[in-house]
């Protein structure tokens, strides 16, 4: 099970931190151990680390409307998203 790291910009860090959307959309995909990170010097930069059982399922889900809606709800700036997979 690879560990995945993603970072991106958000419109409101506190809203993003409090949001239940990550668990709602990633949980059914078998994603576990989601950890949230913030940049203490830039309140618009955040990141997550998570364990992903099926990268194909997660990458396919990134293209669906449910994920887009969750990202919009969380205030994610989509064009800033970078996903890194453990080598």
C-alpha cells in the first residue's frame, strides 16, 4: 500500500482543516491514515499524507464530479494540486 503525499493551495486554511470531505470521499476508496499539514508561514498552503490501497481507483476518482465538488467545498485551488507517490 503506497503512501501518497499531496499539497495544494486553499482559500481558507481553517475551513479546510475542519472539513469532513477528505474522509467522506477518500474513505470509500480504501484510503486510510489521512494526515493534514499546514505551512506555518503561508496560510494558503496545505498538504496531506495518506495510505492508498488502490492508486488507480483514487486517480479515477480525482476526475469525477464528487471529487471536484469536495475540492470546491474545501476551498482547494485545483490548479495548484501536486500528488507524489512513495517510490
